[in-house]
């Protein structure tokens, strides 16, 4: 299941993207519009800023803005920053591979093939979709 951190992060990015070209967006406006705790949102926005998706401006007229065009922000990148690996089990992860403790042989594992298919399907969807797709009306 998608974590609230990721869900709120996607909503916040979409909100900022919808206001692209305007003044930076204040975190309070995002929190109010998307019904997200401002304290929790601050942590999420900091993560997105450190990852290079957002920039911030301090002081009067300050807030958050996109550092890249919405069409250049793939959902797979955002998911990996906020959620971690796309795969459901570590033995099929492309970027965070770990051998499963309870599995002596991946080639004979009864769930390995299914997990590879799920990973590939999820990656296909996440690679095809960008922030621009999220904000289409």
C-alpha cells in the first residue's frame, strides 16, 4: 500500500506544478488545499527539495517552486525518493537488490517470477507517467 508520505508528496508536487509560473507556493497553502498536516508536509517538502525536485525561497513572497519542468519529472523517480524500492521484495529490486533471507535459491522460488512481473509492470507505468500527466485536467 502506498504510504501517506508518498501520497502527500505526489499531491504537493502536483499542487506546486499547477501553480508553476506564479510566485513560489507557500507550504500553508498546500497543506490547507490538500488537507495535509503542515508539520508532516514540511518534512516531505524537505525530502523533495533535497532530491532536486523543488527549490525554495525564504522570506516575504517565499515558498516552494519546481526546479524542473513537470514533463521531466518521472513518477518512478518520485516514488523511489519517497517510497523506496518499486519492487515488493528485495530479491527482484533493480536498485536495492538483496537476497531474501528465507529463500535458498531464487531460480526455484515459487514467488520470484510473479514478483519480477509485478515489478516490471509497475516500472512500466511509473516510467511512462510524469508530473505533467498527474496535473492534466
